[in-house]
C-alpha cells in the first residue's frame, strides 16, 4: 500500500517538474513563454512585479523552489484574460467538472456492470448478441458527435433540456429550485459522457464475467441451491469485478478527455471548458493550471480505483501487504 | 429412496449429440450408501450432475427421489430442492469456493437461503459444522484461496451437510487429497452421513470399499455390474470389474499392477453392443452387436454380460495321479496328486504354489491335457478333454499350451529359432509357410526378441538363458492359446532375468488376454502375480483364494509357515532361504498313529491336535477363501 502511495507521489513530482520545465525550455525569456501575448498589455511595473514574485530572472533551481512554494500556497499564477489569480479561476470551474465526471462515472460504471453481467451470462444468445452490436456501434461514435446529436435532438428540437451552461444565470434561485436547475443542465452532458464510457465498461465487465462464469465455484454456488440472481451477483460478479474496477481506474485519462470534449460542446463551465477558453485566448497560466489539475485528478482517480479494487479482492490486499513487508 | 430408471444423458457437441450415459438403472434405499466406480470419463460426474439438475446435457428416463420425479423440474423447483432435500459435493476442479468471500459466509448460505432472517443461527450452525469437519476457528474468516485442498474439501462437505439433506451426492470426495487427509475425511464421512441416502462417486476402489454398502461399476456410460461392495470387489464377476480390481494399486497393497488391456474408448467412439467388447478377453460375436441386458444373480448382484460374467475355461475334478515306483516295498506307487478340484476362469491368472515335490507340475500336465489323470476329469470349455475325438483333441490342444519347466533348456539344439517357434503351427497344420513365418515373427515380437532373418536362423546354443526362455514362450504363444500353463517359467534363470521373464509373461497375459496358470514355489511371487492363489501340499490343495486375502490373512498353517518364511515379500526367491523344504519326496500319505490317513501337514503343524490325525480335512469355504484344515471345519 505504502509502495503504491510512493509510486503516486513520485508520479506527482514528475508531473509538477514537467509542468515547471516545459515553458522554461522554450526559447526566449521564461516570462515571455509563460505569459505570452498578455505581456504586450503589461506595464513595466507589472512586469517587474511578476519577475520578482515568481523569481523569473533567477537561476532555474531557485525558480523551482519558488514555484513549489507558490504551489503549496495555492498560487498558480495570474490570469490576465480573467483578470484573477489562476487558482481562483480554476476553483470556480472544478466543482462543475467533478459533478459531471462523477455523475457520468457512477452511471456508466453501474450500468456497464449490470449490462455486461446480463449479456455475458447469456453468452451467445439473442440479448448478448444485440448488446454486443449496440456497444460496438456506440463505441464507434466519437464523444463530441454524440454530444452534438443529443444536443440537437433533445435540447434544440424537443427543447427538453437547456442547450448550454451549468445553471441558468441571474435567476438567483435558492435550494431545491437551484438544484433542479443544475440537474437539468447536467442531464445532457452527463448522458453524453455516460454513453461514451458505457460500451467500454460493458465490454470489460462482459469479458471478465465470461472468464469466471465457468469457474467451479459458480457451479458450487448453484449446486447449493442459491437463486440464480444470487449466484450471478454475489458469487460470479464478486469474482469478476476487481479487474474491471482496476481497468476503469486506469481509464481515468480517457474519462477526462471525454469531459473536455463534452464540456466544450455543451459550454459546461468546468475545467475543460475553461481550458478551451484559455487556450483560445493564449492565457497560458490558466492553461498550465488546468493541465496540472487534470493530471492530478487523473492520478487521484487511479489511486482511488486501486484502493477500491484492493478492498474488493482480498488477493490484491495480500499482495499489497506482502509488498509492504518487503519494502 | 432414490430410483434411477433408464436414464440417458446426451451432450450436444459440434459432432452431434453424444450419449455419455445410456440406460442407467440404479436404486439406493433410504440410508444406504451407494458407490459408483469407474474410470475417468466413464460418466460418473455426468450422473451426479443429472441427479442434481445441473447437467448441461439432454436427459431422458426418470430419476425419482422419495417418489418425486426430478427430471424436468423447473429452475425454481431445483433451487428449492438443492441445498435442502439434496446436496452435492462436487469433484474438485480448481477454485471450488468463491475466492473473494470469507469461508464461513459461504458455508452459511444454504441455511440462510432457507431461513433468511436467522443470521446468528446460521453462523452458529456453520461454525459447529466447520468444527465437526475438522476446521479450526481461525480458518472461518479466511478467504478460500488461502485454504489447502483438504481444507476446501472439508468446507465443501460442511456446506453440503449444513442443509441437512436427505440425499447427499459426493463426487470424488477424497481424490485430490494426500493419504492422511484422505483417511481423515473418510472417517468423517462414515460418521457424518448418518440417516441420509448417499451416492458416493469415485474412481478409487478403496474409497468405495470403505464407504459404500453397495456399488455399481460404470463403464462408458453403462452400469456393468452392481452388488454389495465387499462381494463385488472381492469376487468380481463381470470381466470389466475384474480387470478394474486387478488394475487397482492400493486396494491389495502388494499386487503386481496390471492395466486393463486396450484403451478406454473416447466419447465419440463408444463401441456398440457391450461397451466393453473391444477389451474383453471372452467377447463373442454377439457382444459387438447387441447390448447385454442386466440380469439379476444371487447375492444381490446384477450383471450385464452376454456370457453371464467371467466364464470358466478349464476345470479339473477329482484329479489323481500316481507314478509307479520301482523296487520299493509294500506301496509300488507314488501318489503325486491325491484328488484335486481346480478351475480356471477366462483371462484369469491362477498362481499355484507349493514346495517342490508337492505335485504342481503333475497337476499342470494333466490340466494341459499332456498326461491322462489316473482318476478324475479335465474339462475345457465345458467338454471333457479326454472324451474328445482325435480331431477335437487336436483343436483343443491349440488353445491349451504348456510352457514346461526348463523349457528353454529343453529346446532342441538341432533346430533353428524359426523351426522351433513354427513347430506348433506345423503340428496343428495352421497356415502356409508364408503366414507361418509371419506368425513366428509376430510371436517373437511379442516376447521382445528380434524378428530378422539372422535371428530366425539362429541355433539355440547361441542364445542366452533368458533368450531361450523367451523363444520357448514365443513357441507356446504362437498359436494364440486361450490357456497357458507356465511351469516355473523363470526358476532356472538368474534373478534379474527371472524378474523380466515374469513381467513379460504377465504383460503378455494382459495384452493377449489368455488365462494363465503360473506354477511357482515362490508364494510372494504368486501373490503378486495371481488373481487367485492355490497352495498345494503333498498332492492336495490345502488353501485357495483371492491373492490379497491369502497374503493378508493366510488361514492354513502351511500357508502361514510359507509366508512367515518369506524373506521379503518384495519378491526375493523363497526357495533360496528357509522355506521348509522336504528332504524326501513324500512317498506315502501322512498317517495317523492308527494307520488312518491324516492331514498331510500334521507332522509339521504347530496347531495339530488329535483330530488332525484322524481324517483328511476337506476343503471348506471361509469367506472368499477355501481351506483344508480342521481348525476351520
Ligand atoms: N458439458 C459437456 N459437454 C460435452 N461433453 C461432456 C460434458 N461434460 C462431460 N463431457 C464428456 O462426458 C464424458 C464423461 O464425463 P464425466 O465428467 O461424467 O466423467 P467422470 O466419470 O466423472 O470422469 P472423472 O473420473 O475424470 O471425473 C467425458 O468424455 C467428458 O469429456
Ligand atoms: S463377454 Fe461380451 S457381454 Fe460379457 S463383458 Fe465380454 S464383451 Fe461384454
Ligand atoms: S488340520 Fe490340523 S494338522 Fe492339518 S493344518 Fe490344520 S491344524 Fe495343522
Ligand atoms: Mg468426475
């Protein structure tokens, strides 16, 4: 377990270092690389203030120390486009992303598991074959295309859902009304994202179930007279789930790519959308901040999935304990 | 009560529906333990799965438990039956328990299914049951992947028993275990099964012998023989049962291992007719064409064989032989054989033991039709040998071959190997020179001798003792006899060659399927090689019975003394050491003080009493043995 934690910390350090080094490896002064176009509009005082605050004219080592120090204080730089500290800009967007990613993750995982189990259990039968075809088709449609289609049909044509944004502005709603408004806005992006991830989870679960379906313990469970549903979900799925969870965890990167496209399509005010805006307006501090946060999110997500699959599968727990014993 | 009637199970395969079980009829009374034995692939597990509704195959016929028809039940009905009325412990095949759920939770499940709310009670019962099957508390919450095979087997048993079933099915309950755990679990099973009807399945005869009251022998999806376990295994009547018992290693400890000749047919090529006919030594034409029906025999035995089980090939009744003695006083005759009844079954190995001079060879020569008995009859395949017409006698002699003592040395040194081996063919006028040569070659190959021209034209004085003995064996087998009487086939050879010749002889017996009378003075060898052993003493058989019984529990004081004298049962030569060897060949029967005939062993017997000197004790049946001694009369 500790070994795993160390792995993750190491990964985090590498990411931070990269995030620090990349702009500074570009030709020209670091300040030009970091602030780009915004420099043109800056007064000399602002420029010297920046130079001093971020130590941009000092040797690389000192710059790194300052950079890390700032990070720990939550200082990610200043965004000239938004005219606010990057940290503040990002923390406004983060909850939306977490809400969207979380919802779609929850639904796509849960539905993917159930769908995969039900299809795999009936391997080769009609339901299974239909499911496979559906999943393949769905898998072939890119996320943003799917988003646009849903947007056009459910949002634009049927007008069941709002077209964009995370909540209706200027209404000043409170409590339930606001929550309902947020959910209405969440629906289409979350649906899109769920549909994007569903086929992968379905396929993962199905193949993992096929791997355990013929195991003797499933027969044992049936032999002792357990109901078919119990055999399926208590015995077969328990055995088949851990690898699925691990794989879902490993696909966190894909989840956030998905979030990015969907947020752009639906103008959903999360990190992806923010990133897109910042990129359009050459607001590099924000771009870097977003990248940093997303990679950290991916890492955290991987870590959580690891922990969860260890919890699900005592064999992994044993491994982890043994590793710990050895290190 | 479990009643299986005409059960057929067919598996759907890409090559079509393949039957794995055909026309199974079995019953097990309440509280009875019914054993099913059979080789791997004979359909044992398929039967277990069919009875518990877990079979993937197509089922026909009927399976009734307590009058309720089980076939054709719906999934829900099966779910209700399993884990309450009937329980199954499946054959170990990898992960038997869900690896990620704690053991005790899985053991509780069957009880919780019946009583969903009583979690505490379930826990209490599960722990009690786990204790009973010998698992310690610290194992209760372990995950099954950390348990050993034996622990898993115990847990499975606990899981099956917690449901308090009325029908318990155990599929290979101990096969995956080491000897110690196996003994443990068998003891446990004996204790725990109690009231319920049990179907125990195993390829392991000792498990069946230990647990089952009655047993059924399954071969290629058919039941060939059923009966009370003890009599079935000790006195098998079906050729297959006998072969199975013979090929089983640990049941009789010291037995020389004999496989069953031929291969177990694969599922796709099940033989028609009697499923065993491709390997049976006594198959007739009808065996390949028609399935034998099951016939009830005495002693609760049932048999499916066109010939009513293993048939008797050779029988000698009241055989006596005497040789004239020259120049001796009042009794001019030596009575070498003094009244012997003996029989030999198809494909059987009968080992005849006795010290030299006890009359073994004389008996062998009479049985082979070489010498005419002074009294008594020999019948071969039901016909009196010495009453046959000359033509019939000639034909019978083809099927009855004798390998004489020292026959290797006795081979004519003026004939080539080819002439020697071909001679019986010549005498019997079999084939033309071409086919005879082929037959000679084949016979030489059987005994692992070269069959090239060079060797065929070799003369005996160029061959070693072992080679000569094998040439003699080839000569005896070239006519493919049904019976071979081998008189001390290895006695004149040195020890290592001896072992080889015996091994070869037994191997050939198994492959060619002839019946063998092996005459030897070595009781250890006799017990290892023979299915049955007859012990001869001064012209009479004093004890006879299954080799294992004779070895384990010799009844006659003479047999006991032979065994006691055996230096090592591993097969060393008995004659070399302290076997009581008669200084003189017996000239006259032992006589009591009053001049009446007495037990021939009485002069040497430690148990002799007055009675023993009064009569000659008759051969009486004790269990599966026969013994001639007053102590058992
Ligand atoms: N589901 C199935 N589909 C097709 N063939 C099967 C199936 N199950 C078993 N068989 C075949 O049926 C035959 C009998 O199998 P079964 O498992 O009953 O043998 P067994 O007597 O229990 O053998 P063992 O001693 O090895 O356990 C084998 O040839 C096997 O390959
Ligand atoms: S004699 Fe015929 S029926 Fe009997 S076991 Fe042999 S082959 Fe089968
Ligand atoms: S009958 Fe008497 S003398 Fe003969 S073996 Fe038995 S006990 Fe000994
Ligand atoms: Mg089996």
